[in-house]
């Protein structure tokens, strides 16, 4: 078994907003045909952030030989879930993913888990998966238990599973391999980037050393500690990506390892080209 390599389009968010068609053409030319979209305005637009009807977006993907494997969608709730699902099904997408979420307190977390169960059940009935994508703040503890573990225990595995972001797990002081093993077959996809070698402008490995290990983290606190200098292209940093690949393959539940290049000193298209070359140096990956 091999993992398919995909691209989270947040990696090229700037050029994609300015020139959706031209940017997707460059993405495919860079070697990425399995695409994951990012839509943070889903109440206004149920689509994948291209500003076009589903039929037009599907025709574009078909012309490029690209496949939509899923989308980060926010918000995704009772008011818009049907429109979002209909759009994504028209494009052949198979997953709706929570990109990021913050919780005020334990009651808010419990309510969010109930909502995720409802949304996941709706997706499951439509033949789609519903996944939660982690960052570092869900590894803080509440009542002695990690928030991501509470989410796992409180949600139904028939309806809610995980897209494990190994970089963000590492930035919470976690071992990415152990994290993948811990969540087991509830891990359905892997987000991958690389963490810069030590340097003057590079932050600590464990961001919880800066923000604390306990309690809920607010959105404004989240972004105050991670530096753009922390992010580098695949294979140029200090993450043990081969072990991550091997572990994901062994789980048997993960099909895609998806590049999400949040920041880089290179322009967006160049950064994904470099990471594509980096992926090619690892075994266990299916590359076109």
C-alpha cells in the first residue's frame, strides 16, 4: 500500500484568490492532482472558494485531470450543510473537514461535539466523511485530559473521525508517530508540512511551553506564538516524515498525505514545487 500525495489549497491561497483558474493549472503542473479545498466563508458560498457554480468547478477539475478529495469548510452547520454537501457531491468530493475550532469552556466543547455528531451523521447518510483537523491547542488539557481525546471520546466514530496534522501535534510537544497510533483507524488523512531547523527566528518545538498546558485557548492567543519562520518545505526540516508515512500506511485507514504549506520564504507555487520534490525522496508514496 502507498499513500497518495495531495495538496491543501490553503497553501496557494493568495494566487488562488487572484486567479483561480491559472493557479489551479500551475498546481497541477507542479504535480498535484489530488486537491483539498479551503472555504472559510461557507455561509455565503457553499463551494470550494473559487467563486464559481458547481458545474463550472467540476468542468475545470475534469479538464485539469484533478480530483477534489475533500474540503475544509467553515462554518458548517444546520443552516448551510445541505447546500455545502450538494455542491461537494457534484464535484465528487468525499469529505467535509472542520479546519479549526476553539472552545470557550467545557459546556461549549460538549455542545460542539454534539454538533459534530449531527453534522457527521448527515454527511455519512450522503456517503461522505466528516473529519476534524487538529492544531496544537487541542493537546492542552482540561480536567487532566487532552481536549482532542475528549473530542474522540465524545464523538461517534461512525460519524466523526480525524485528519491528523502531524506538524501541529509536534508543536504541542507530541510525537507525531505516537499520535497517529493513539488515534488509530479514526485517522483518515494526514496533513504534512515540515518544521524548520533551529534558528534565531524559529520558535520552540513545543508551543505549549509558551501558552501553558491547561485550559482552553482563545483564537487571538493561538496565533500569537507560531512564527512564519517555523514552516519549511517537505524534506528540508527536522520532522521524521518517513516514520510518519510508514505509520500511516500501517494503520490501513489513511489514503492521503496532504501538503499544507502555511508559510514559506518562497512564493506559493515555488514552495509547493519544492515540497513535491521533497516527497519524491520518501518511500511509500504514490506520485504521478
